[in-house]
C-alpha cells in the first residue's frame, strides 16, 4: 500500500512538471477576402463609444470578479529596495508623441515597424502610420484613420476594440487585426494583410467569424504569432449573455496560411478549440514569436493560471505542422516556475485614484535558441503592490525548467512587454518595457535592460506623465491591456516601444484627463562598440571565465609574427587599458590578466594588428 502511494505521488509530480496531455480539436475553414483597399481612402466617421460604468464586486463582469478577489488583499508595504541592478541602462535614441486620446479606453497600445522604417501604431479606436528617418528627426505621419474606417468598408457597425499588430520579417509585410462586437451575432475578427511594407499601399481585408463553431460564443482578447508559413490568432470564447465566470468556453487558435492572406486569396485555415489540460480549459494563450526571425513549422504558446491569487504553473503548448500538412499536432505541458505569480492589486495614482491592472496572464515573450523569455503582471508578495514578472523557460528541448523574477520598486508597475535586443550570436539579452504609476507620480512609460550575465539594469522613466488619468470618472480608471514592443529586425540591438502616459487637455466644456501614446526607440547598452564582436574561423581562440571576477585568461594562435596591440575597451568604445603593444611571434599564446580598478559592466578585449582588428571578445566584469 505504501509503495503504491509513493508511486502515485511520483507520477503526480511527474505529470505536473513534465506531463503531456493532448486535449484539442480542430476544424478546417476557408475565409473569403472582403475587400482590398488603400486605407487612406477608406470611408467612415471617426466614431467611438466607451463604457464609463465603474465595475463593482460580484456584478459578473471580468473586472468585477477581480475587484472581488482584491477585497482580501493586504495593504501595501513601503518597499525596501533590495534589488541589485548591475547592468547598464538602455539608451533612448529618439521618441515622439503617438496616438492621442480618441475616445477609447484603455489605450491598448500596439506597434510594429518594418525593415525600411515604416512604423504602425494603434490604440483602441484608431491607427496611425509613420515614416521614420535614420537621423532620428521628427517622423512623417502618412496615415491616420479610425478603426471604424475598416468596419464601414466591411459594412460592420458594432464597437471596435483590441487592436494587434505584427510585422513579418520574412515577407516584409504587416498584419493588423482587431475585434468588432461582443455578441455572437455581431462579433468578428477583422484581419488585414498589407500588400507591401508601405502602409499606404493596398491592404487585403478579411472578417473571421467570432462565433466560428456556432455555439453562441464571441471572441475576446486576441494575440498574434508567426511561423515560417502560418499566422496564429488566439482568442478567448465567451458565451453571449452569460457572466464572465460561467460564460468562459475555452480558448481558440486560428492557424492561417499567411501566404493566402498576403496574396489576397481566400484564407486557408484551421481552428483549434476545446484546448484543455487535465480536463480544464486553458485561457489566454500567448504565441511565442522568434527573437530574431520566424522559426520553423512549430509554434509555441504560453498560458498560466492568471486568475489565481498565487500560483506557479506555466503551460507550454506546441503546435507542430503547417496548413496543408497531414501531421498536425497540438501538445500541452505544465511546468512550475520557481517564483509564484498572482493577481495584482490595483495600481496607485495620485489623489487616491487607482488603475485597473487586470490579471497575471502572459503579455509578451520570445524564443531564443533553446529558451523562452516571457513577462506579465503580478502581485509583489513582499510589498503587496502591483508589479511585473520576468520568466525564463530554459532547456526547452531537454528537461525544461523555469526561473522567475518579480521586481520591487517604490512605484507600481504594469503591462510589460519584452523584445530581444542582442547583437551577437548567443547574446541573451532583452529590453523590458512597462507602465509605471504611484501615489505621488503620474503614470508614464519605463523600460529596463536584461543581460544573461549581469542581470537587470535600473529601470528608467522614458516618459513622465503630466497629470492623472480620469477618463471614466470617479477614482477608478482603466490603465491598459497591453503595450507595444518590437525588435527592429535589420538593426541589431534596437527595439521600438509604444507605451502611455497621463495627460491633461484643457478646453471645451470640461477638462479631459486621459492616456496618450509615447513611442520611442530603445537601444541595448552594449551595442555602441563601433566594431563587431568576432573570432575568425582561421584563429583558434578560447577564454575563461566569463563573467570575470578576479582574473581573466585567453588563448589564441598566430599564423605569422605580428605587431599586436591588445587592449580592453568599455561598451561605448572608450579605451580602458592597453595590455600589450609589441611584436608577438607566430604560434600559440596564453594571456592572463586581472581587470582590477574597473567597475562592473560590459567590456571588450580587442587584438589589433596595424589598425586591423584580428578579433574582438566581449566579457562581463562582476
């Protein structure tokens, strides 16, 4: 009996951490194109409507349910800033005012940028496109239309919300989606494919059914992902006229052949539904896009128990195969993160006003080699305040495990996103963007840098708010559902980000206090060296340890006698120390040195022969 119980316990732990439970169905769809149109010629009035009713606990709504959970939360504790931030802060190279308040709340910032410098930014009620200049001068706005323009073209008049944007680095084109309506009879997913990287050129526009299974459901909260061949759109299914708690009917994945959309043909697609783990629906599936480009015919998705007050479960879904292939498969695994996450409390504004922070769902992610980085909202369990987490699912193809980090600050943080910012092969680093607010600080946009060796930089405030946000009225306000972030695929170390900040607009019958969009270019702090990091294939080279604490050693060989300069530079290219400037004979050489007297940070060891860089090697000083 005891042996049987031990065996049962073992398998319970095994399945929780590594178990695979495949519970999903899929149907085939062909979605005809509605229209091809140049967006600046789309008809329509810039009409929008917003719900100004404040939710209350127990009213059956999504936010009402969260407010009920938060009634048991403890009061905030003044944090002791114990976080040690070692890495250098990101460089903010350029910035500009993006979408202003246009009637929708929350702003729901989405962003995408092409390799040839066309940037699209959208909020809940409008979309703008800009041409960005290489000299970081003021960008040229080339498009400014409302979401209603799309819908008037399609003959759809329900309310519009939840825009999402993505740029395809393989096809060099954009995909833009948003939702219409919140009834099974009026709900659609508008899906627009650009015909080029220029947003002024024609777009192919489709309307996917929000109730594809004809089961009285509507689709909510979309997210986008791209593989080499397919587009993926995830949604939550809600039963019409049901409460949020009882009406959730699972999440879906639209898998669409992206070439059919870019060419303007009927969309060849599959709809995955009834996605469950251990008999329970999984909610808020977040596609994991590639750090540097799209990856093969497999797409990863992340999910968690985002409505739990405290949990450590992370679900990894793997969808293998492309549209048209026979061997399509969706598998699900559950792992534990070493740091629990949980529903965050409301964020504080000035004058006792508050921000809705939603739940702890995954809001941003990317796949780099054998690791997935991801971020989301959470409770800070040490301070009882709103914060964000950064998780890393490591050894993806081996024995996966997850490490997590929750940040402590005097401000409340929310709605993070994350993008890869590395410059070199194996350069595991990222820029994490988020919103901030506090009882004495107007809401604005911030970001920080992550490095595999050094950890995190101090957070920097990119845009300060100038007033509190008070669009709904009362003391409760919507903050946002997400922020925009994308790596510039053809420029290493550069990420474009869209966040929001509090602003006051005077005039008219009453003053307005709302969120506006702030768009900026952030650069990885170790990408300022003028020369690349490289080791020639013809030169045998090894170095250790890295990171460096007390000493550093490297070995290399020379094919012939050379006059070498061996020096150490900081990440900005400033010379720190000349180690050797002399003739070095051919053969194998061993170098040892102690980097004493230099601060913690990123450095480069360069070996130069007559102004020719033989090799450059990056190391970290702890």
